[in-house]
C-alpha cells in the first residue's frame, strides 16, 4: 500500500511541477506562448490532468482558469497523499516505500 501511495504521489508531483513550469514559461512569452516549444511540451504532459479536472468541474469555471484549479487540486492531493503515506508507514514500517520512515525512526 505504501509503495502505491509513493507512486501516485510522485505522479501528482510531476503533474504539479509541469503545470508550474508551463505557467512560468507562459509568463515570459504570454502573447505567443502557444507557439513556444517548451510550453507545448509542458502542455502535452499536463493535458490529461487538465482534461480530467475539466470533466469534473462545473461549467461556471472558465476554461482559462481550469489549469489553476488543476494546480490547486494537485497541490492539495500531494499534501493529502503525503499525510496518508505517513499514517500507512507508521502503522507498519516493514512495507515497501517506508524506508525513509524507518531511517527517521532509528535516528
């Protein structure tokens, strides 16, 4: 269970960093960001997550705001998965994925 949480948490982290990177690249080239190669690469990475969030958010949220909502969901999901991972590892330190918790307990 702990290893699965580590994997999911890492995927959420990658999606969040890609959204942040896309935003930073977009700031420097706002008018022509759709033509920027790096921006397009970040968009390829984030497209599935943004589409999933668009599917579950109400239509009241404007399409331009969906990436911001996606980033916030990734942030809170990352933090929540971290707390859940801690609880699972502290319940049984012998699981795969709990090596850092074992190391922290022995120091």
